[in-house]
C-alpha cells in the first residue's frame, strides 16, 4: 500500500531522477576544435567519432564540435588543450614543435617516400616515443593522422629551388620549416593559417606551402593559382586530447574513446584521399593550375641540408637515414 508520505517523496524525487537521466543521456561534454568547415575531413572525422561513441558508449560522451577555426588557429587550440578549455582537436606536428621539438623529425623534407612508408614508421618505436613526449606536455595522442603531402603554392610557376630565391613565403611557426625555405634563399614569414589568404592577397607574402585538400578548403587558388607538386613534406598530424580531460576518464571510457579514434583515423585516411581529388578538381575549375616540380636533385639537396642541420636534435644522421631507408 502506497502511503501519502511515499507518494510525496516519490513526487519530489521524480524531477531529480529525470535530471540525472538527462545528464546521463547527454554524457561528458567534449569541446572539439576544428579548423575546417563541415564539408572537410577535419570536421567529418569528429562527426564519425561521435556516431561511433553513440553506438559503442551510449550516453557517456557529448562531442560539441566547433568548426571553421572559431576557437582559433592551431597554436590557440593547443593552448586551449593545455588549459583544458578545449578537450579534443587535430593538429599538425609542426604546430606542436614548440612543446615537442622531437616531433619535427616527421617534417624533415623528402624523408618519407609515400603514405605507407610514413604509416609504417609511426606504427613502430618512433610513434611510441613521440606519444610519450606529447603526453608529458599535456597532450594525449591516441593516434597519428596524415594530411597529405605539402606542395608549393604561388602566383607563378616556381618550379625549381632557384626560382624561390628572394620570395617571401608564408610558413607555419616551426623552426624546421623556416630552415628549409631560408636554406633555399626565400624569406620565411610565420603567419597563422586563418590570416594567410589576406596576406597573400595584399602582397605581404608571395607564396606558401600546403596540402592539396587545404589549398581548396581555404580557397587559396583565388590568390595563389599555381600549385607546384614538390611534395616536399608529408604533413603528419595527431589526434589530441587534453591531458586533464583524459586523466579524469574512467578506464572503460578511455578504452571506448581510443577504439573510436582508431576507427576514425582509418575513416580520415579515406576521406583525405577522396578530398584531395575533389579539391584539385574544384581548384582547376576555378582557375587553379597544377605544374610539376623541376630539378628534383636540387630540391632533394635542399632537404638534405635540413637533415644535417637538425640531426643533432634527432640523434644524428644515422638515425634519419635509417628511417629514410626503412621498408
């Protein structure tokens, strides 16, 4: 028999129970920063990860994805991750070089032959070592991503190393990237990616380098219509989480998130390959032009100078050459 008191207690408890269930359904809030729009792999991959988690860990995560660099460029996002105001993002290893200089080994020009070579190296001891270094700086890295090869973008066909001499080139804020273009006689200028279009349009810089996907994503073909296929650096990246956020997760939540990320990275690779093709078709339709690089030996020589310059930071030339020669 239900007494009046039991009924009253149940009535008072109902809102609290409903509130608790809503909170459970919403899951742990996860603010995710993306530099790109909804149509690009950088954002699509997080939408897929959210779908995976809804299936494998229902009610445990609430991914709040913020696209279009609304939370800042890569440096600002990295700072947000360290502060804990942002919980997850993608980043190039170059933009994290201020915290983990060793990550720049992945940016050594002409070190990796192709996507497969890079993936095999990162699946080995080097990948494990780098993950530990990132974690020591407050970045948890469940896995690496590949944005594609970086190519030179210009207003004219700068196809040889000699042709970039004296040019003002936008670079990311990385000592290695600066060294590459300085060594070729250009004048590197670090500029955040959201400001790059205006810098090219107004003549602050003459050229830059970027992946094919991002070339179209930022509509850069409007201001630098020539893409020179140098393929000088494979733009390695990381899927990162704030250390404070990761530490607070229960073991089963970490496992669910790690598994979702692994599936997401495979999806990202598929998206990126398809997006490169679509991006170049779009760029060509809008007046962009692709030209091959010339004097390959000259480009390779410029890259090797960077190897030699940074070798002391990466354990010597023997280690770098071992990576280059690995199967």
